[in-house]
């Protein structure tokens, strides 16, 4: 899903909706998966 604007998120901004497959093969939907929880969102694109 492409972001509507190219500006970074500011404190208090709503996290944009993102869906992706995990390495275990399940589907993860953010921010729904973290609803009422704290979490860290980390993307590792590889070293190539």
C-alpha cells in the first residue's frame, strides 16, 4: 500500500495500514495487530 504523502510520521500521527506475509507464512495487518498494545515495527531489507 502506498502512502498518500511522502512526509514522515510525526508523534501522534495514525500509523498507515500495512498488510504483509510473515516468515512463518501467516498474514499480519498493522496497526490492527497491535491494537491496545505497544510494539516495534522493524523492516529488514537485507544486506544486498
